[in-house]
DNA sequence: ATGATTTTACTTTTT
DNA sequence: GTAAAATCAT
C-alpha cells in the first residue's frame, strides 16, 4: 500500500474529496461530529505524502489544545503510513504565529525584541488608568466595554491615527484609544489584539517582508474558520495570496464567538473572496442518534443565512429528548442527580456525563446538589490557573525582571506582600517613568526617612531579583522570589482560611512544574516561559480522567462530545439570555449556541427548565425557552417530576 | 496606608 | 446572593 493510500484509508467519500483536493482555495463546511479534525489532519498528512515539504505548510488554529491535537495526530498518521519526514509543519494559534512574526520583525515597527504581552486583567487595569487620567466619565467608559471597543477597532485594523470619531462619545474614545496605545508602547508591551493586527499592518506596509512569508508558507490551512475575526481573516488572506493554496474548514452553524469579534461573513463570503474555491460539505454525522441530530437541525432551521446543509447519520434513532419541568433550580439539580445515579448503575460512568449551562452562575445549585449526594464532579472554566492571584503575583515579578518598564506589573507587586507602599507612592514612582526599579531607587532618595527606607528596600529587593536572572533558571527565580519577598508568610497571614493558603501554595508549586520545562533553555528561558504562560491560558492540567461528571458552559463544550448530556436552565431570559433577545443577530448566535450544546450529545439528551428561579437573590417566574418550542414534539418526552420530593427538605420555597 | 463598611453590578471569553 | 470595588474611618 502506498503512503497516500494508507492515509486515505477509512475516510468517507466526502472526507476523501476534501483531503485530496488539488492546489487552490477550498472551503470545507463540516457539520458537528462529521470528522472535522480528521479531515484537517489527513489533509496535512496527505500533502506531505504528496511530497510537499512540511516546512511549506502552515496550519492555524484558535486554541493551543487544537494545535496540540493536530500535531499529535499528524505525526501519528505519518508514522503509521511509514513516512519518515524530517520536521513538522508550522502549527499554532493565530496569536502564536503573530507573536513569531513580531519577534522577528519587532525592530521594523518600533517595538523592539523584548516586549511582553499584557493579559486581559492587565489590560483592564491599564484602561482604568487611562479613563481616569483623561477625565472621562467612568459610567460612560466602563473598563470592559471600552476595552471591547478598542479591541474592535484593532480587529478592524483601524489604527489610532486613522480613527475618525463621530460625535462626542467617539471623540473621547479616540483619545482613550490613542492614549492606551501610546502607553503600551511606552511600557514596551503589546496586548492580545496587537499580536494579530501589528503583523497585518507590517505586511501591508512591507510587501518585501510579506513576500518572504508567502514563499515560506505555500500551503495554509485554517481550523474553525467561522470564528475568525477581520484581522485574522486579513492575515490569512495576505499570506495565502502568494500561492493561493488555502484550505479552510469550519461550520457557520457553530459560530458562537461573535461577541469576541468573530465575523461569520468570513465563512459565508468565502466564494466571493476566492471565486474558484471548491466547497465541500461534510454532512455525515458519526456522533449522535438520529433523534438528537433531528432536534438540533430543527432548532437551527429557524436561523436565516446559513450554508444550506443536510446532516444525516447511520446511527440508531435513539431515545427521545427528555424535557423536564422542574419547580426551581434546586429541584432541577436534584432531579439530575437522581438521573445520574440511575445512569451510573446502568452502562454509563459519571465521566460520560456532561452538564451544560448558559452562565457560570448556574453551576452553584448544581454543585450543591452534587456535593450533597457525594457525587464527584469537575468544573471546566471559571477561575483559571493563570488568573489566580498568587500565580499572577509571581508572574508579575517575573515580567518586571524581564521588562523593567512594565508598569502594570510594577503596580501589582509594589505593595505585595504588604510593605507600606500605597497607591500614592506608587503613582509617584510610575510618573518618573522609564526603568521602574531605577525609578523606585530615585524616589527613595527623597521624602521622609520612613518612606525612604521602605522604597530603598523595595528597590534593593527588585535589583536583587533582577540580578538573579542572569545565573538562575526560571524555576530558581520563582523560588528566589518566594523566598526573598516572604510570599509564603504573606499567604499565611492573609485573611483566608488555612487550607486556602495551602491551596495557593500548591498553585505556586504547579507554576514551578511548568517552569521546569525551561530549565535548560539558557538565557532565553524567562522570555519563553512568559510567552508560554501568556499564550497558554488553559494550562489547567486536564486531569479530569477520574470518574466525575463534567460541568461547564455551553461555550466551553464546543468541540467536545459526551454520551449523556444535560442542558439546564432552558428558560427565556436565561437561554436565550435576556441581554440578547432583542437584536436578531445576537438571537441567531444564541440559537447556534443551542445547536452546539445539543450536538454534544451522543446517546442521551436531557434538557430542563425551572418554573421559578432565583436570579441575584430575587425570585423570577420562568417560561420554557423558545428553543424547546422549536424542537418537534415527536422528538421529545416531556415530564414533570413529583414535586413532593422537591418540598420535603425545602421548607422556605414559598413567595 | 490600611482595615471595615457600603455600594454596585452581574453572558459567553479559544488568545 | 455574592464578590469585587468604591468609600469611609482609623
């Protein structure tokens, strides 16, 4: 058997067609459970088997997890096809690719080589300062939304100078944007948006540099194309305009990140951009029962302007979708726990079950019921590892070592652990600008003897840490920081419980484990470590292999599948969420989210709603979600559990 | 500068 | 209802 034959083995006709396409542009619309990753990985392996050099290939994904999985599967495919190739294609997230370009060409756009990356919380802190310092009304320019508007301008590739404000609000926004951006460069940092938009601007201004990348990446493949934003789209198109070999795969019906600037038009208008593009539809579903698939399709049919597709499956009909009306969120949760108990006795493990909800806040009632029943569970999302306070503190120290002008990091650690340096003093130091360690030292030569001493000791501490950078590994530096700052003692004195301090220390140890990878990296170790933690936010070791049910938002569930899926809180106002009910576009996105949630289920799907629900402390009557009405009755089995069980330990359920 | 108290706000979030 | 942020005493 030839190499290519081996790679094509086991693919269905459509998959094979996608994998073996000739050069040129192609769009593969891949329904849920239709083998999207399979098509993508086999395509890459096929190209290599057809003697394309691996280094000529660029594959772009949205998550590190996806990039890792593709890498893994491609090398496995190549190995089992008996192909010995040296090197693998360039595979990574949009942001990782952008970062690579910036590291090489930082000089050309004046950000140098040693910039660091601001994460979302840091951006938040910075924008607050900018809003305050410009005398903007905090009510009209709340940090989150303001940052959102700036991010949007960046994805639209509008630079501060090119932004033409209309009206007073935008006048101020323009000022804030300009100021925000100039502070970024003053600190020598970039935000996430810059990782994509700066390379695009670079390529537009420097065709010579673009040319080099076009030559280098002759085959470009993009995963989850429906989620690309305008700048990502432009980046891909600029690169692909070289050889014209562009392979995009995705599903317009699963576009659920428009609130994060994903632009569904990128996939819908693919043919306009690439008139000769081949379009292939993967419509066979290997995941769900006929019933589940039919329910999902019935819902999504209420949207307009999707790629027409007709999903089908050879899987059995399966059971009806069970629709449960609960009295309130607690009875809803208890009902699910009872159901989990039954399933557990049957042929399912808890790890086969996922409980999906629209908002994180909904997890609590569910958790309480699970804890009460002594049933193990794990929650995906919520507070992530790199967002934890202790981790951020240590990282801020490290970033300050790498980049002494990073004032966001400086502000974070200046008084952590508490050393009597308040906001007033910090802003004095910051206003001196430049190297903040140096600025601290200079600020320490004035003022009262008392504050002098404090500042000098902070300056000494930071200087000592920075010197440690030259002869210590990242791991050594973290240990050094913890030791020299008295961080351990600080954690213990915090008004937290003891176990909490222990848990926080455990997180610091976990950070050491991550850092170990860079032990042998030499002088670049720190920079590379900081890049990894900036770009890999979900470092939560997916140690969820134990027998536990999984709880997560519907967004977090995208790309996953479970034999048994529960969707809770199917009520108007919650899902679709009240904030989205009026704009048709957002309504359609909610519906796609429902489609995504439903199609996670392989064998059994349970959906539920509550007649009464506590939201922010007050009680609200709930109506079943319109999405339930959109599922044909023939596919549903409705039930209303006996409410007596609900009341027995629930005496204060009255008005 | 810091600890206590009140006010406020609150969808989703691959990087 | 909660948790973070703003405000108020010390």
